[in-house]
C-alpha cells in the first residue's frame, strides 16, 4: 500500500501526465460540444428532404402510369395509396410528430413488400425496429442510426473515439510507459530496496497506472452521458440501438458492454506497454512500436490475406460491438473468446515483465 501511494503521487504529479490528461479532457469537451451541435441538424425537418424527393418521384410515376391505358388498376391504386401515405408523413413532420411519421412508414413498407419493390430484409428490419419502439411505448428518434439523445449517441460518437487507434496511443502514453521513463531517467536503479521485490514493483505499477487511467475513463464516460443528456436529453435506456446486426438491442446493453470492455482494453494496453518498456527501455521506442502495430493493423486488416489471420491478433478484439456483430473473420462466441484472450495476454505481459525485472541488476543503496 505504501508503494501504491508513492507511485500514485509520482504519476499524478508528473508534468507529462498532467498535460496528457488535460489534452484528453479537452478532447472530451470538444466531443460534448460537437454532440450538442448535432441537435440543430438532427430534427424532424431534416427528414423532409428525402421525403419530398420521394413524393416528387411518386407523383411523376403516377402521372406516367395513368397515361398508359394498359396499366392495371391495382398498380395505379397502389401508387395513389403510396402517395397519400407519403403526404401523410409530410404532414406529420410539419406537426413535428415523428411517432406518427414512423407509424405511417409501417403502411408504406407493407405496400412495398406487397409489390416486391425493395430489399425485403432491410424492410423487415425496419418494421421490426418500428414495432419494437411502439411496443416499448417510446418516442422515436429522428433517425435510428443517428440518435440524438445521450444513451444512443454515446455508442455512436463517444465510444468510437475512445476505442480508436488515437486513444489506444493516448492510453499507452498515459499509463504504459512508466518503466520506460524510469529507464531513461535512471530511476530504475533506485527500485531495489529491502521492502519491495520485482513482483511487487511491477504489479503495483500496473495497478496504479490502471487505477489512474481507469478513473479518467470512467469519469469521461459518465461526464459525456450527463453533459449530452443535459443538453440534448437522455432518451430511453431501452431504446433500440440501431446498430447494424444489433438493431433491436437496447442502448443500455451496448453502452454497458463498451464501458466494461474499456477497462479490459486499458489493462491490456498498460500491460503491453510495461512489457515493451522492459524490452526497449525507451518511451519513444515503446510508443513508436505500439503505433506501428496498431496503425499497421488498421491499414491492412481488410486485405484478403488478413481474413484468415485476424482472429489470431489481439487488435481484432478491441471493439466489443464488432465482436457481437458476428463478422465472418471472427470465431463463434467472439466476445467471450476476446475477453479471455485479452485478459490472458495481459497476464502474460505482466508475468514476462516480472521475469525481466528480476534479471535486471541494480546498484545497492546503503
């Protein structure tokens, strides 16, 4: 506990760490401002552009088919019905009644399925989404995949940034290069004391860095939700996420999975950074090698030769929602496999770091 307190004070007082946490916090503030600014563009009126285009095209189609004497009356009737429904949607939007707009959309979709005019799977998914919102007695978001309220926008804007390559590097800078910095400043020579052994020092350094970065991450997650909620509204926890492949999964489940997975990702990055620090002994080399691995993977992950290899690489398991979407290159139960894989690798990195630490030679302090 004494070493934990000492390491906590040392890391929190470090000027570099203060600057990093400040920059990360400023990015969070900018993200809140951006999320709030979407309120002006994500309105019922923003739906009118596509709707007016649909009304215009349907009107022209109706005129054209009425001039064709061979056209079946049932087809003309269906087009007239569709036009009336579209005009009904326009009226609903003018009254800012998004709920009624989507209720009418069910009728339009029913007509489209009857005439086999569109992709059946997409229409059925949209129907399932609409019925789910209605059955849960919720108010509709303007767009299912571009939600405005806090519980929906969190997994659309906040978590994609937090789980991006940029923040992987930020987390490495925040908590993964402590030992590399100690090697550079010769502070490692002072660690050999009667009180602590290599195992205690490595574990305590890992726990301290994980604690500090984890606290920032938790506060950032909560502050984003609260800030956006106060500005845009919180929305409903059980609103469908609108995510491809997870369309009807509640927002709170998606946000909760992201929140918990973030701690696992932070632990993995810090453990990896500690191990790289013992191998490379220079913070710039640690950051550079980690950046090459992460950014290099992002550049080639979609190449054909990578599809059979991706499931063996830890970077493929960084995004939990991608694991739930059951992508073809991942094994079955990818979320559970990813959980154990990243956790096991973290333990391996810590274990190897302890071994490296014990092999180091320090001058004795009398």
